[in-house]
C-alpha cells in the first residue's frame, strides 16, 4: 500500500548520523499518522528518503522540513508525497503463485456451490501499492468466472495509504517486464500495447477494480463491506505486533461467512480469533470465517 535545490546551503549526505531525538520524532510522526513502525535498523532508509525530498524542496535541515510538513494545507500535501516515498511499493504481477492458487481454489468452490447465482463475489486487496496485486486477482478470477459461465459479479476493492500509488493503479500502465510472470494468454488478452516498452490494462478489467485510499489506522471509518476474499500480503510486516492483531481482528469481521483471509507466510504467529479457523493451504497462510451454526 508514489524541485528546487537550495544552492546557498548544501545538504548533508544521506549517510549523516541522525541523533536519537530526531529519529524518535520522525518515527513517532510516521507511526502516529499511519501506524507504520520504523525500527532503528531502518534509520538509514529514513535519512536517505528525507534527504532526497529535502534536496528537491531546497530545505537544508530536518527541523525546518518537519515544521514544513506539519503546518497547514501545504504540509498536508507534502505529507502525501513523503508517505509515498516511505512506503515501499515492491510488487509485481503474479507475485505469489501459491497464494493465488488458494484464491482460485476458494473461488472455484464458491462457483460450484452457487452455479446459477448472479450475486456479487467481492475481493479486497489490502495494501495494493501500484495495482499489480489487485489486477492479478482480477485477471485470475475473471478468467475463472468466464470459463465457468457464471453470471456472478466480480468486484475488487484495492486500498493503500499512498495516493501516488493509487493513481498509478488507476492508470493501469506498466512496463512490459512487470507482466512477464503472467501466462502468455493473459498477457495478450488483458493488456493493450502502448509502445515498445509499456502496456495498459484493458478497460473491461479496470472497471472491475475500485482503488481507494485507506489508512490502516482508520479502519473504523472504512466503507468496505463484507468480502468473500481478503488478500493481505506484505502489509502487516510494517506494523508492531499489537497493531497487527487489531488489523487482523478487523479483517476477520469483514469476511462473509465462509470467506477467506489470505496472508503472507510468516506475517503473524499465534493469532487467534473466534470468527475464523486457520486452514492448511500448501504454503499459503489462510483463515476461513466460520458459517453461522444454522448454515454449517
């Protein structure tokens, strides 16, 4: 979940040592506003990111930038830019085939149980970054639904804290290298060539994906309804354990009965919630929400 240099006062190197008080102040701001925890081992990443952005703005010290960032409308706009720099959008199409296989198997079971249904099948991609994950889910399940002859409506909600990343996802334009993991048939069917280097997601698929900005600290304000599948990978690792548990409890509440929560392997241990049961899914970590007793 994406300039002017001040020539009179050159910036210090990104390798400059940030003192404890400064680091604590910046880390506290990030955690208070986004919930993202920045440990000491990522101090150099913070320093580098701040220095690059400060150089672009012509600001020559951390204190001035902090004040700029936390004051008025201009600071609110700048905060959006900095959050995009501080959140890593490392993703690609078909990133985790094991997890995607779990998704497809669950959707196949749903189709078998609802062969004539025109109901909605809803998926939530949490921390969608620049859209590759959400579109991978859309491609996988659109193909499945078409081949099964289902009349059900497939919808994907894709959320992230970065407005710039969401903007990129809405455009749906990617370098050809980003789709190389997709089967050839998917590459030709779901993408249109823009030039020799870039492709764009076809409009029919884009219409299935709704990109929304969401801060995981503010889930209580979320307009997201109940989901058949919630796909949350490489997101929880940025949060302290207690926050992870709170997020997971919220996600469990937003599964439909029988719905599936798919996580990244190793993102959480010893989480228990009475609404869900862990499933053995061949290398992918998944939890299924129990159906009411009358439906079990």
